[in-house]
C-alpha cells in the first residue's frame, strides 16, 4: 500500500502493542509452563496443528479468492492475542496460564507464521509466490516487529517494574486507539474493493471464530485438563492476534485483500467470545452445583436405609 498511514502506521502500532505485551511479562511467565506442561502442550497443539487444519478445510469449503484464502491461513497461524487474558479473567479462567501461553506463542509465531503463510501461498497462489512470498528478509521483518518489542518491554519491566506498571494501561489504550484509526482509515480508503470480499469471507470467519473457541475448550477437557485451565486454553486458542495478521498482510505482503479475513475476524470474535464464555461458565456452575448435591443425596439415602 502506498499510504504512509498504512505502510508506516501499522508496523509502528504493532511494535507498540508488542512492547506493551512485554511490559506485562517476566521470565517467570515462560518458566511457569513447567507447572502446567499438559495444558500448555494441548493448547499449543490446538493452536499450531488443529486450527490451521480447520482453516484450510473452511477455505476449501467456501472457495474464496486465492488472496483471501492466504489471509485466512495467515490469521490461523497468528498467535493468541492479549485480549485472551482479559476474557479469561472475565470468565474465571487460569489467567497465569494465559500469560504463559501468550509469551510462548509470541516466540513460536516468528517461525510458524512464515512457514504456514508460505505453504498457503504455494498452494493457493503459486504464480504470485515470487512477489509476495516471505523470503528471509521478510522473516527478519516479522521477527523485528513481533519479538524484539516484546523483549524490550520485558527488559523495561526488569529494570523498573513500577514504571512498567504505570505505562501498561496508557500503552494499551494508546495503541488500541491508534490501531482503530489506522484500520478504519484503510477500510474507508479501500472500501470499494473491501466490501465484496467481506461478503465472500464473512460466514467462513464467523465459523472459524466458533471452531477456535470450541476446539480450545473441548479438546483440553476431553484430554483431562481441569475447567479453569480449559477456559484459559479456549480464550488463548480462540482469540488470535489479528493485528499481527493485518500488519503482515498489508505492510509485509502489500495486500489489503489478505488482511480482510483478520479484519472481519477482529469484529466477530469479541461478541462470540463473550457469548461462548458465558455459556461455558454457566455449564461449569451447573456441573459444580450437581456435584455438590450428590453427597447430600447419598447421605439422605443412607439415613433412610439405617435402623
């Protein structure tokens, strides 16, 4: 894109967002995974294997344009977003696990995003691979705008945790407002090309939101992860960092069309995550109520059966 607001503004906003993430992290957040290795391993399996596979299936089912298909896969490869921590807190998940997963995912994404995106480009748009592929220089660019700001934020917290605490809220608010401005301006400027594509990919992205949240909860539960950690996994797996996908699509791959799936997803995920969290917490409350009622029933039966 030729607009300086997009080509310069989006990477700067992402750097600020990732720096803000770093302000909230410590080395302990990475080492904490040793306390919940099972939950972490299952969540990462869902994030790195199940979701890209589900996204690929949706793309084959809905058959969008090649660039939209690549955008869906780029979003599926992106790590969990920082909003996952907030939603996990709201719905009584294990927030410490969320923070650890976000930290680990941010590091892993430096390698997985280019790999999955390149595979998508080779499959859906092989003729354009030479012009939009993630070559080594662009992998370095992804590394620079994702991982380095996180490391700098962590360094600032290590040097002055009080300063990091004071800056955390202003950085989050400022980056969110700036991001909203940049994305809105981009969408308005490109609205003639964007609207038909939104109609083409909208339903697929709503389904992807629901699949992500459901897989993130049911798979850990089926494999024996307790309820609070399963909620944390659901929010981490379900709420992707669409900012990374949008920034890479527009600033690295120079394609507004590739950014549309992440933009649609960003609008849909928050009400869907809120509704999903509400349903899960209600279900847990009913299960806990039923579980606590069983001993009392048994006790009454024992009393009737006694002499």
